[in-house]
C-alpha cells in the first residue's frame, strides 16, 4: 500500500465535521429530552452518594459529575458539554494543528459523557460507532499541541489500519445478520419492496425508489449482500486496485442509502471510514495532480496482477450468479433472482469463514507492524531511531490490544467462534465495555412493517369530543406532507416514536412521560415535536385530554395513467395505542408510578444556575431557540467547508506543492528523492544549504521546517548514499 498521508488528514478533518454535526444535533434537543422538565431528566442518572469523584467516574464515566463543582445543575452542565464539544470540533475542522490526539480525546470524553446519561434516546448503533471511531482518532491523530512538527510517523499506517478493521467489522456483520436473523424478506430478496416506506424517516426519493419494479428491488438486495459480505474481504487485499474497487462499491451503497433515507451522520461516518482504503496516489488522481513515481515492476508482474484481479472479480460475479440464481428473462426484459442456498448452508459457511477472517486481520496487522518496524530501523541518527522505536512499540501494542479486544463483539455473529476465544480476551473486553471502545454491529437485522408501516398518532382535545391530531415535524403523519431531508440531524423523539409503534406502549415507558409532559404544557417537550411552537396545535393552552392510535401507512402509487397522486401516503386505522387520559387520571398515575416518572414532582424545585457560565449557556440557548435543527447544522457545516475550501485554494495558488487541505503533500520519501536528484545535478551544493533554500520558499512554515530539517536531511543522506552505492 502506498503512502497514507492525505487519506489520514482527510479522515481527521471529516471526523471533526462528524463530531460537530453530532454535538449540535444533540444540543438542540437536550431541554426536551434531558432537561429538568424533559422526558427523561439526566439528573435521574446521577446519584450523588457522597463518594469521591474518582469512584463516581469509575461507576459512571461522565464529566457531568463535575457540574456541582462548577455551580451548574445537570441540565446546564449537559448543554455546556455539548457546546464545548461543538466549539472544539469546529476549531479542529478549521485549524489543522488542533486535529490532535489530545483534542480528539476531549471530543471522545465529551460525547461519552452524554452517552452515559442518554438512556434510550442515545442507544443507537451509530452513537456506538462514533464513540469507537472517535477513540481510534486518538491513536491516529498526531501530537501537534506538544510538538509543532507534523511530519510522517513510522507507525501511522499501523494505527490507521484499525480504521479499516472497524469498517470491515461494520460491513461484514451488517450483511451477515440479515441472513442469520432468518428474516423471510431478506431470504426472499423482497426486503427493499418494504424498506423504503417502512424506514424511520424516508426522503422524497424513497417514494420514487418504492415505485421501481419488484425484479429490480430483488436485484438491489442481491447487490447489498455482495457489497456487505464478500467485498469487505478485499479491504485487506495486497493488490491496490482491489481495495480501490471495494472502496467505490462501499461508497455507492452509502450514497444510495443517504439519498433514500435520513440516517443522521451514520452513512457519512461510514464513508469517512472508507477513506482508510485509499492512498496518496489515488487522492492525487482525484485532484488531477501528477505524481512522479518510479515503477520498477516488470511487465510480467504487472500482467500477473491484472490476471489475478480479473480472476477475483470474475469469481465474485460467478459466485453471485450461482448463489442467487441470476437469470435473464428476455420476454419481460428483467433479471430474475432467488436465494439458491439454505440457512444451514449459510451457517456452515459462516462457521468456516469467521476464524479465517480473524487470521486475515492478524496477518494484515502483522504486516503493517513489521513494515513500520523496518521504517524505524532505517531512520538515521541514534536518538531519532530510539524515539521512533519507542513510539512504534507503544502504538503497535495499542493497535494489537484494540484488535484483540474487538474480536469479542466481532465473533458475536457466530456462536462457536465466539466460544473458542481465549477467556482472557473476554475479561479484557469486560473491563473496557463501559467506555464503548469496541462494539458489535448489525444494521437492518429484520425488516419491519411488512403488513404496512405502523405509526402512532397522538390526538388532543379540550372537551373529549372534538379531537385534533398532533403532527410531528419529521415523522410521517400528515398524508399530504412530503418526507423531509434532514441528515445529518437526528430527531431522537421521532426515531423513538418509530420504535414505539412496533410494539405495545408498555415497551416504551418514556411514551407515558411524553403524554404527561404534553398534558402539563411543557414548552421544551413541545419543541421536540414542532421546532416552531406556533405550529403546535395546543401551544396557547395544553389539551385537557390526550390519546394515541396506531395506523398502518403505505406510500401511494402512481395512477393508472402514469400521473402522480396528490398525496404521499395512505393509511388505515389499526388499533388503540394509548387510552384517553387527563391529569389525575387513574391509568396515567399508575403508569407514572410504575415507571418511576414522577420522581421529579417529589423533589424540591431545581435552582437555576446563576453563575457566569450558566448565564452564557442560557444566552446561547436563547439565540438558537426556534431555528430548525437541520438548517442550523447545515449552515455551520457549509460555512466551515467553504472556509476550508477557499483557504485551500488560496494556499494551492501560492504554494503549488500544497494540498487543498492546506498542508504539504510532499512526503519524506518524495523530499529524499527530490534532494537526491538535485544533488546529482549540483554536486557542489550541500544538503543543508538546499534545505535552507526550500525553507525560504515558504516563510509561514519556516520555523516548522527548521524543526523537521534534521530528520529529513538524515534520511535524505541515507538514501542518497545508498543510491550512489548502487
């Protein structure tokens, strides 16, 4: 694999933006979800028992324990942590030296603090994925705050490899669980005929995708299986073009999901993980920037590589045709497909391939570790070699530890393989489990809504006779309202309403809290339903009665003449979901007591934090109140990306050797080669003099270049000597 300087920098920059979107999205929802008047107040999760701070952090690792020491209540402390995370990620996106290990550790600690008290509204796989990826950023990012040099480190490829392993676990497990769940829609290849209309919050394009013929939907399921199960094995291929091919297939899948569904930052984060499959040469290809490479490969070796790549893709296509019995139907101009293997055959395949996948990871990581070790050994100068070796030892050990612990959640996909793991690995996993360092994944395990999309509709009334539906901003309700486009924002109440509709109301205790808060007329909760409170039908006076019914929703279809219908949805009544209740109602009171949701009524009124920090936090809240969250997020992201792009274009004009990210793309090997060539043309010019002239071309980086000159010069001298020897 080639140099990974640019993909690594792109990865860290993109992670800053992902963190920014995640913190802002959560921040705007804190009052209604976790505030003192919210659905599930976060202070319920923090029991101040008089223990020492260290013991409290060990029992529940969250920085919210520091709130009372700052004179802040839990609600204000949560908003402060979210604002700090948003500001820190914004600064990291704008200033590359801040994309540092320490900064990413702070971002990870801040999001983990929110996760620990997030309860059901933060228990999503993408939150776990963000925490795991965020911790890996601590290993991948440089330590620029303590030393200004941003030169290439010998162990960078070892730590960056962990991102590729995480991507493999995510995609492979997501494909496998669809079949191990025995869901008939996945086995019958009909899942996508239901998916577009039954997913949580579809986009307008989902309606059009739903109109596609059944044979195309089944073929799309086949494509998803291929991209998620066999293709991830190519992530560790020694052949570069196979890795690039797998990158574009993963990119295609994620883009299609983004176009048809609102999955917040999840698919964007997956695309960011895919950057671990790229190298500098391919980034230069994107930028249309020629890169001088000395290709010493023989024509025979090149042809052998081409033949091997052709064989791999041919085998993949042949296996797809055989496993799914693909046939061309010339009469209907369609491609028919069916699952040509049984569950037991797939289970045997999974047992046979899980442990080999682990060994593929072991060999791939070992190769990166050994390669980095030899790079350290080739550094000139005892002190530099010693420091590089110490760094290599630490980060190689950390990478090996992270890989070993990740085997526990990865092998959850196959019981026998998980049982064969060494018990010490499980004990290590249990020690770090509370910190969400590694997690198990498996998205879209079963397809819901086969008999129609279940949707809970809340109705309110003043007299118990005339009822008004309470429409949510994002989730389906109004039959004429078009599906929204709101990624990367995640309206967490709307998502939980989708889960609540899948079962009885007893499986969603928080729903009783929602009914109770709406009867009380809590503004913070109303803003979760409608950002513009004036559109909430009972904003002037809370309803006297509330009830909820479950409906079955379907996308409308094209008319017989091919014209579009006037409505996006159609629905039928299903059943009562929550009975008619009012304040003081016996059923409502019993549910509140059963779930412990009236604890806040028994406690004394919460004092408002009057400290300067508390006042600043409340002022920021007053500035963003009423702004649609997705609009706020996209405005911040667009301004940040535009600023970075303009700065990159300016730097590329003034310094052609710089990348659009504003950093030099010339690696150590490139500098060595350039210096060697120049020295052969001008043998009388010393290498130190040449380095000084190069430093003079960029006055802004003069001090940084002086720090790196000795290291680069020693390596240049080493390679120049070897070239003269040859």
